[in-house]
C-alpha cells in the first residue's frame, strides 16, 4: 500500500520510487509510441497510394486537374486511419484509468499483469488490423484490452469508493 497518508498529495519522488507507477509509465510509453507510429504509417500509406485529404498536400504533384486526382480516399489509408481511431478510443481511457489504478496501491504483480496484457492486446490489435488477420482475432484483442481497462476501473472504485 502507499506510504502517503490520507488527504496528502504524493510527492514526485514518491511516485518515481513507486514500482507500480514506474510500470504504468513504462507501458503507457509503449502504447503511446505505438499510437504515434500509426500517424507515420498513415503518412506512409498516403504517399504510397498517392491518396491525400487536403489540396495543399498535393501541390507538389502539379496544379489543377492533375493535382485533383490525388485528392481521394483509399481503402488501405482508411484502414490505417480506423486502426488509429481505435487506438484513440481505447488508449486514452487506459491512460486515465491506469493512472488512477497505479495510484490506488495495487500489488506490483497484479498491476504488471494488467499493463502487459493491455499493451500486448493493443499491439496485436494493430497487427490484426493492418495485416489484416481474419476475425475474431482483431475483435478478441480489442475485447481483452477493454476488459483490462474495466478491471482496473473496478479496482479503483473498489479501493476508494466515494459514490
């Protein structure tokens, strides 16, 4: 359990020394880097497929009608974008709930299990989305990550229930 007394804010040094918080920081960094890479992958597919969303993005391909043909949607670009959107919908809640969970004083082994399963599920989800792998692989990986976040939320509420 935390060495911070009730009603006191944790000092930064206490957080840095807290193994659960360090684990949270590690796995949060991993999933955030993964999510950031989705932007790079989107850009790669846009250039590879020559499918851009904005007129200024196609100016290097010429003017007028010649440039307009590059203002289009592409199935592969849209697939990457949907994967990125799914990351935003799932990683952002993990960030907030995971932080509250890390600060609620869980056992390190239990916290690591939550964080590792979530990170692994999100990485597999991306692989399943981009490859694409047949269902139910992608759906199951999404569900696993979602259940982990719900589990952490339940533990936060159970630990400090002020409803």
